[in-house]
C-alpha cells in the first residue's frame, strides 16, 4: 500500500495549522517535517517548536527528517514534540548505531536517510535496527528540485535485500515526487512518498494528492 507524506516545507508557514488539516482531509497518511540547520544543508527551515505548534492540528503521524549536524543533541526535543519517525542522515552520523538506539529509547521509530550519491552498503549493518530507509531523490536543502533518476536502482537493490532478509522496513522516497516520478520508485519497491511542491504548490490539494497516490498504486 502506498502512503503519501506531504512536506510542510512547501506549505504556507503563516497558516500551518490549516495547511496540515487540509492535506489530512485530502488523504495524507503522514506529515513530513523537514528540519534544516544551515550546516548539513545550505538552508535553514524550522525546529521542534514549529512541530509543537502543528501537533494539535493533526492526528497524522509526524515523520521528522533531520537534515542537521549532531542530530543526537536534538532527538529528545523532536521525540517530545510528538515524532512518530525520526530519520537521520547516514552522512551526518559518526556513530550511526548509537543514534538509532537513542531514537528508539524515546519510543520513536528510527530511520536512516541516504543522499543520492550514498551507497546502500553504508547501512547494511543497521538494517535490523531500523524501521525506515529514506532515499533522497534530490540533493537535500530545498523543495521544488528535479528528481534524480539514478537513485531508482538503489531502491530496487535495497528492496531485494529487505525481502531476502525477511525484514519489515518502510522505504520512503523524498525529492521531486510527482504522479510521473512516483511510478518507477513504487515499481522498485518503495511504499512511502514525500511530496512538497507537487501537493502544497497546487490549488486543489485533494486532487493533487490523490493523483500521485493513484499513479503509485498502478
Ligand atoms: C528536501 C526535503 C524534501 C522537500 C521535497 O531537502 O527533504 O522533503 O521538501 O520537496 P519537493 O517535493 O518539492 O521536491
Ligand atoms: Zn524531507
């Protein structure tokens, strides 16, 4: 089953409460929360205080994507702000296994994110410990970028490994997802899709979200 996680990075920050309600009504399964620190990525977005503010406006699980250096220092804050998933970049974690355990210790589902150029071999020894792998299909830092197609074979390769090992791990895709680009990713075995501009950038969020989901379910 395909799940859609609209990214609030592309929403109107002046009315975030209404924005999350609208995509929840449109059929979203998760809300994707993009946290950027201006160090790990060349842009700054928002932190846990903004998550605290939207939490009462939706019952959907919050899927927190940390694009930050030193994630260990901030995990408690995001856990307390009500994260369902916290995903950290393998490129930002010196002690990845420790960070995963820390996330788990707060009762939050840990996930690991790979940049477009990062090989899946970097996470093969933590697959038993995580609930999600997030593949970036753009270079992180900005919404509205073009989908990088060369990531698709990585998705396929991981999906095969997950099946072979009998693991229960969600595969999430983030960056440039539309009703067209979702198709090869879903075929490759991904089941959760982040979409920012392709949903919040459209007048009719319901139609946009449902079109992406339907294309992924084909
Ligand atoms: C990029 C973020 C993405 C971004 C997706 O750094 O992690 O979640 O908001 O935006 P679109 O769907 O517009 O590529
Ligand atoms: Zn993201």
